[in-house]
């Protein structure tokens, strides 16, 4: 099944459920970004989280490599005048340095190996003051969403550091399975050169 088909499936396409699931992530974004700030979603997929952030008053550039996914978002564009759809690669983000308050990605970077992740993090650092990453972690049950790698928080911290970023906030979100709470890790980081 392609990503476009997976994301088009109605059981995976509910803004209300997304708002609840991503509430901890949204709260972190709201602590550093004010209404009207410019955000970049790096790997927007279905565009649902970009639309959520637009609905909260942010200006959002939704970046994805897949033209097919961006075309599926396009019908919603008239309802979100503060949404910009951008076809591009997270390794070469087509924006100038530090134009965004924050870049964020939800469920993207776990599909790559550490050398690629470090490149993607460094590129996000280039275009934004803050970088937020929300990924499933080693506590997550194996899923079939496309070759995930479940890294420990310590591994993520090392990758952020190598990309020139200092983590300023870490939290875990997810469902209580009876064994643990927090099958996703959320990291907020800043450029190591920022004071």
C-alpha cells in the first residue's frame, strides 16, 4: 500500500483524533511559537497536522516530496489561506536561512538511518530557530507503516547533537498499554550557536 493510499483511508484521517493524539506536541509548539508565526512541517504527508496548526492561527508551509500527497491536500487549501503547499525534499529545504520560527515533523524521521537523519535535522536547523521531532520510540509496538527504526532517546540526543542542535525539551506521548506510557518521543531543539 502506498503512503497516499494509507493516508486516504478514513480510519487514519480524522482531525479530531489527531488533535487529541498530538496534543502534547501542539502544546510544545505553542510554548515557543505565537499565533501568526511561520512554521514548516517537514514531511507533511496527509497535511492534517499542518491544517491543525493553520486553524490555530499559524502560517504553515507544508513540505512533502510526494506530489500525489500534496494534490490530495490541495482541495482543503481554500479553507486555510495561511497554508502553503511546497513540493520539496527535507534534505534540501527550498527556503532561506532562519525564515521559520519552528520546523516540525511527526512520524517522518524514524524511516531513515542515522546519517540521513543527521542531514535532515541539520537542514531543519538551517531554516528555523527551533526543530521539533515527534517519532515512535523503542517502546512502540512494531507497525507496518514502512520500515520504521525505533531508536532510544539517547540515540536521538546524539543525532541532534551531531546535527548542531541542543535539545531543550523532551516528552513522551502515547497510549497507556498497561506496561508503559509514552510510545512516542517528542524532542524540541535549538541551534547550538543560538543563545
